[in-house]
């Protein structure tokens, strides 16, 4: 299992992704994997702590080691080409309002 050593810039980016509520969950999980890997955690321990399959942890560790942060983004899949890119998806997620809290909703006027 190769060691992961993050640069300060990589650590900063991964901490932001892992902690920001509006980050795509897949990307946030990948960031958490690599932050734990930088601390020296084993794939098996990370998989147990994050409720993931060890193969998933291994995949993202290896992808990071070969492509660094750029390797954490989803790669294109077969089929029709995407109509929007990652930046547009992120902008849409950031612009989407959060649902109202249950204790702040107005009561229904119906029956």
C-alpha cells in the first residue's frame, strides 16, 4: 500500500471539499479517504470508519497517487456525452436553496 503525502495546497483543497455541505458527496468521500490516508490509516481501517468497501478506498488512493487531485473527479462514462460539466453542476448545487426546516414550515390551510 503506497503512502499518500499531501502537499499543503492539496490538504487545504481536500479539507474544504470534505467539510463543505454543498460538495458533491462522492467528491467529499474521496477527500475524506485521502485525508485519512495522509494520516497513515490503512485501507481496511478507512473502509470500516467510512462504511466503504476496501476496494473503493484502494481505487481512490491509487487514482490519487497516479493523477493527484485531478484524479478525484469522475471520469467520462460511456454513452451519450454530458450536457453540463462539473463546474455547472457545482454552480447549480450552490445556487439551490436548502429546504425549510420542519419546525419553520407554515401549517397547511387545508383541513
